[in-house]
C-alpha cells in the first residue's frame, strides 16, 4: 500500500485525541484502532502511532476496561523504548501507575511511579518528578503510610521551590498540613497552616 504519510498519520492522531477529550471514548478508540491496524503492518513504529496506542490505553482505563488498557499501555511502553523516547517511557510508566492505583494495587502502582520518577530524574525533568512524587504521596496516604507520604510531599515541595512553581508549593504545603492533621500532630499541622497564610 506504500509508505505512510506522516502528516496524515498525525491528523488521524489529532482527531482521535479530540474525540477522546470530548468524552466520545468508544468512537475515539475505534478511530485510533482502525488507524493503527492499517499502519503497524510494516513493523516500523512512529511517534504518532506510539501516542495513539497510549491514548487508546488511557481511554480504555477511563471506561473501566482495565485489562485491555493494561495491554495497550504495555504495547506503548515497548514502542517508546524502541524509539528511545525516555520521556514517553516515563509517561507510560506513570500511566500504568495510575491504572494500578485505580484498581487499588498500591505496591504495583508505587513500583511503576518510582520507575518513571527515576527516568525523569535522570533526564532532569524536575516538574515531572514533582508530579510523580505527588502521585506517590497519594498512594501512601491511601494506605495510611503517613511518614512515607510526608517524605514524598517534602521532596515534591523542594522541587516546586527549585523550579519556582507557586501552585506546586501551595499544593504540597497543603498536603503536608493535611497529613499532619490526619496524624493528629496538631503542632505541625498548625505550622503549615500558618505558612500557607503568608
């Protein structure tokens, strides 16, 4: 059938992504799957095709189709690794972490978040690291591991300070305040409450 026109490929990706973002998950997934079926026969994976695979996984997850979503996430992960796209690899690992979090499989979720965080640390993506640390904080509070949660929130706060992210600082200070309140440590809870007033 000849080589794939990459501009056409990207147009299909944009349409599928738009459908999913508008909430038309089933239609968007069908559109992207149909596109992929025609393009992956040559065994040469492009960035657009990899992103399509990842988007299908995300959409299936939002529809509660976790097993199918996991399969697409794993495929996207393999594609990003084949392309040597470390940022994409971290994105999918984080997505798998979210998937396991949704299913309350905390240890698997943490393991994937940590893999993604280490990649982002290696490539110097401080903002991405801060977001992942916030996810790790959420996992820890979900199972009442408050000391662990505090460590994650403190690291995320430091990264937010380093990149001068005011929303990140406020968010992580709030997380720390809430965690100390949940622990019944009213002194530390009060300290963070006062900091947030400044």
